[in-house]
């Protein structure tokens, strides 16, 4: 299947505190969007790959890693890779910042916006 | 995927098959792997099923390899799929539904099945084995609907099943053919002590009984024994033993006896087909425990990857019973014969028993009951038939040897351990894997080894051995390595960090990590909150609290729940509320559709299941102060009714409790902090389990410190007696500040008191009046800086939007 990305606006850079995460909804997707201390932005599914799940947005951020707030799994924000000794991967989405506006790239087939059904 | 990779098919998705696959993956990438499992689950830790049954672990907790693991390693997994046979002519594995998969090599790891006694009625409803997750679910379901269970079999599995059913509330009788429990692992003495202990825990026993028939219509209603007696029950667990699952091998024409016959490299009689684990029979022995399957898997993995390996020559098995509060261990020979020299000691008061058997002066067997701290070294000595010496005797029998000599010997025994020997039985980690992790990755602590290899991760029983390996590999470095480092990011201790912050005037966590050379520049979830606390404790006025270094609960001022919702606990000073406040709590709970209103252990109300974005609205409408139920801070001051109403009351505990709670609330502590005030020595508010417990008497108060009712319970120590309310408040102030200034982050007072010593604390707080005054001044200064966090959020729309609302 073609992997066409559509970029959706998700607020401005000022909406994101440094070393913090926030929840963003795009269609039916719930994303955790993180702003690192060096100014990079990352977007991931807001769901821990831990068997018990739970959100990621409220974790403690260190460099380009987040420590999941419920089970303390260390997850790389770049690829969504869970660090050893735990296993798993969170889906990630590209983020663009244009003129201060944050935009998140979502593959077309994974978004069902409210009106489309 | 490369076309030239050899195809490896693994029949069986349990611990034996998958641990072998893990070994193979470590050694070689040359196999294209397919795994078939009859159960619908990924690989789980079968030996922990009894924990699932007694409720201390969930099914998710015992999953060893989740589905992502299979994906990441490119393994094709067919769950719910049973293999029928192997066609060696076509080189294909055929499933029961007729599908076929080609192979170059096959590993059979089909494990074993519970032995269902072939007596009339064994096919009735309500009769199960204890082997799979499904059996566990059946047993948990049965416990909800039925009251009386019989477990047939008083071995390891039967006793674990029985204990599980007792914790689920059933009336359980264990039926055993022999006169002794676990007669294949224990001698008569240990078995009787075990039986007595389990009876205390609520299990009944019917010993020396052979089941002749299962009674009842559709569903089982009872058992009849060969002596004519009957036992009524509405649920039966068959745990009389296991038999190797040899179906596939038999149908494929592979040589079988009791199990699938394998040689010293785990080869079956069919070319290119191997077997591992409980389904095998090696040199006439079928094993039913976990350690041999790891040992077999190691040899097999090396063999199929073309790595040189010693042949598998059989295992010395040892047993540990997984029932909380019952420690039993046995290894090697356990019943004495004429050729044995017996060393035994029995202590009926401590309920411990220890027996070691020697043959020609060499250790060949051991049984421990009650105290199994020597299990690991004994297991090794039994395996190696170590010669008994005075030194070993002193060590294992607790003779008068000094500690250092013993420690040195332990290190020696680790040194002589073979690299392939399994150290962590739950996760199949060998000594060599640990040594490699230490030398190649420069690891210095057990925690780092746990993170890298998984050793000590599940039951933790192997921690002492891992420590010894660490000590052996690091040598002199170990001493320094062991005592330091508040986390993996630094080698500095709490005291060193606090001293550096003071000396260098460091202001932010970032500065601390940079100046003190953190290995991870922005720290981790362990050190960042700790540093933020130390900075605030040292300079309460200037330190700017770092939200990004606070754990979610303290950042959002609410407790996160597993589904991502939160809880709200407003203050009820001293556990006293008013009808007006209750009405407001009720109204708000209804309006925001709070899922549960729970009365907490700290005498207040918890509104559970609140959405993050609703938190500020609820706080606003409650208009009550935060109860800090989420914080490393003063939680509650529990009180009894006291002299205002109680006929026994000698002091006004409600008023004093409320006063102390108002005074010390909102202050950051190293860990959560709980207090209690009682109006008389009847101690209805349970001072003995609080960080500071206060008991009123006719002439004043008595203060207790260091109590804890949680994970490591500890009864509080009596600290001092005083006469006036003012003295009481002063001493509490000084105590609290001394703890704040000397406690390690997350260290409760129960640990702090033991580390510092009661006398050190007394001399700082009681004996030295100047020091007490200074401590009081500093805590008063810190208290000037605090404010209610809920109000603060409501006053700052920016913070509110950033922390609580979606973008």
C-alpha cells in the first residue's frame, strides 16, 4: 500500500513546554507529542507497548528518550523502540515545524476523521 | 528474507522451545524460524502459574516473550496450532488441520501433560489438570462458583495448586497416595514440617489415600478411596504427576519410551530432528523441572549452530516450592541410606530443618526447610560432589566462622562455576552471559546486570549469586562499585551529591548533572526527581521546582491510574470532615461521573477515575486543599476520637492531629510521610506503623518513629516522652527536618532509622538544644515557601492548559 503522508496542524511550538509531552487527537488517533530540551519534536502513539498499556505523554523525558509514567519503560522517541531489557516498539509519526506551527504527518489510511463515516 | 537460510521449525511454544530459540538467535542468524504452539498465548513462564493462581501476578506479568519479540526476530508464530506429525521423506511438518511447512531442522519441545488418573469418572465436569493458563482460568472461575475442592497429588504442583485455591477462598483437601508430601524431593522430617505449616495456612490433608472413583452425575460430587471412605467436593484438580507429551514423535515414527529418546546432543532417532525439555528421555531420565531444560537447550543451540559444546550428561535436579511463607529446598539424594554420613539440625521453635548427606566425605544431597538461604551454594556443591570441609561445614551449618572467611569462600565457589551453568533459572541466564555483560559493557551493579541480561528479574532468588559473580569479576573495584551511585547515570552517592550541591552552589538538576559528570546528560527517571528534591531541600526559597523532573503524580498533583485516569483526594485534617464538605464531594462526584468513591486507609475519601482535563474543574468546585495523596510529602495524620468524646481519652487527639497536619502539609519529604495521634495508649489510630506516631497519656505524649505498615512492615521505635503540646510540636519539627536533610530520596523513615541509628537521631534532635533550634528554624523557613498546588494551577491558566489539556 502507498504510504502517503498528510500533515495535520497540532498547535504552535509555544504550546509545548520544554521536556514535556502533550496529548494530541487527530481523527481517531491519540498521540503523545514531546518537546525535548534541545527543541526537537516527536510524535508517537499515546500508548505504552507494556502489556498493561497506559499513556506515554506524562513520562519523564531525558534527551530523546521518555520513561513511561506507569511502568518506567525507557522508550526512544526517534524510532519508538523500547530499550532493553524490555521489548516492544511504539508507532512514530514525523513532525514538521513551519512558521511556529507544529504539523504531524499521518499516513492517509490511518486517519478516519469524525465526518468520514 | 534471504532464500539461502535454513528452515528451523520448533514444535512447542513453551519455555524449553523458546529458550532454545533465544540461545540460537544469540549464536547465529542463519535460521529462518517457525514456531508452533497449541496454546493461544505467546511464551510464558509456566513455573509462575502458581503466582497467577494465588493472585500475586497477572497473566501479563508472566509473559516472557510478547508478540513483538517474535516479530522483531522475524519468527513466524502459529498459536492455537497443534502439529500432527513430521514427514521425514518430504521434509515437512504437518499440522492437525493439514497444513504443511517445509524444514531443514526440527526441534520438538512439546513438554508434558498432566497425568489424569485412569479411574472411573475422571472425565466428569469439574475435573482439571494444572498445567496451562487455561487451567488457571478454570480454577479461578470454579472458585467463584464452588466451595469444596480436592487436589489429587501432594507433590510440588499439587501443593501449589492447593495453596492457590485456598487463597481464592475454597475449602481444599489434598489427597495423597503416600504418607509423606513431596516424597520425591523431601525426607520424612521435612515433609512433616511442611504438612504442619500448610495446615496452618488452611490446607486439609487426606494422606495414604488412593482414589478409586470420581463420584457424581454430570459434574463431580466427590471421591471414593480404595479403603471405602469418601470425600465430598465439587471441584477436582489432578496433580498426580506429568507424562511427557510424545504424540508428535510417536506419530512420526521417532523412537520413544517414557519420553522421546535423545542422545547427549539432544538428537532423536530421526535425522535432523531434535527434542528438548520435558518431552525428552535422556539416559533413561525424564525431567519435570525447569533447570534441566535450560541446560539441554544450551547444548542443543550450540550443536545446531555448529558451535563446539560439551555433551549434555544429565542434570542434578533441585526443587523449590513456590508458596509464600513456606521455604523448602532439596537437591540430589535426600533420603539417607547405610552408605551416607548424615549432618542434620532441627529447630522446632524457629521451624527450620537442615540436612546434608555425604557419601565418602562428598556432598551428595541436601534438604532445607524454613531457612533456604544456603540453597544456592548447596545446590552447586551437590552438583559437583564437593568434599565436605570444616570451612564449608561452618558456612552452611552456621558454625562460628567469621563473615569474611565465608564471603571469600563464596566468591571462590563462583569462580569454579562453569560458564554454561544457569544462574537465573527463571530467565535462563548463564554465568558466562553475566560475566560477559560485566566485562563488555562495564556494568557495576546488580541492577545494571538485571537490565542487560534479565538475571534476577523474575523471582530474585539468584541475586546473591549474581552479586558474588560481580564481586568475583570486579575484584577490588567491587567494594567501591557496590556502595555507590544513586542510579545508573552516576557513581556518586546521595551524600556526595548533596555535599557537592552545597559546596558548588549548584542550582538546577541540569547543572548538577553537567558539573558532576552524569553519563546520561539529562539523567533518568530515578535521579531527576531525587536531584529536584535535594535542590529544594537545600535552598527552599531560591530553588525553582522543575515540573519536568517530577514524576507524573507530583507534576499533575493527582495519582495516575493504569488506564490513564487520575484520582482526587482532598484534605480532611485529622480525618475529620463536615456534612457540608461531604455534600460538596458528593455533588462533584456525580457531576463529573467519578467511577468510585473509596474510603482510604488514611481516613479520607478518594475520588477515582477522573479524566485529566477534568482535574482542575473538580478542584475548583470542591474548593478544598489538596490532600497530597500523590506526593513524597505529608499524607495524613490519622487520629482516634480522643478526649473530646471518648471515655478513655486522655488527650485531644483530633485537635492535635489536625494541627500537625495543617502545620506540616505541602512540605517535600524524601518519601511519603504518615503520622498518627492517639488520645490514649489503646492506640486506636495505630501509631506503631507510622513515620511519626504519637500516643497521648495522662501526663503528656510519647513519640514513636520509623514505623511502617507497607511492603516491609516495621514497628515504630519509642523516641521520647514529653509533657507539653509545644514540646511535641518542636520535636516533630526537628525530627521532620533532620529526616529531610539526611534521608535518601525514596527512603522511608523505617529504613532511615535503621541506617542512621536511633541514637544518632536522638542526639541531633533531643540532646543538642542548639541543633534542635536550628532544625526548627530551617523547617519553619521551608514551610513559609509552600502553597496549595491545586489553587496555584487554577490561578495560572498557562500551566493549566499546558499540563491538563489536549493540544
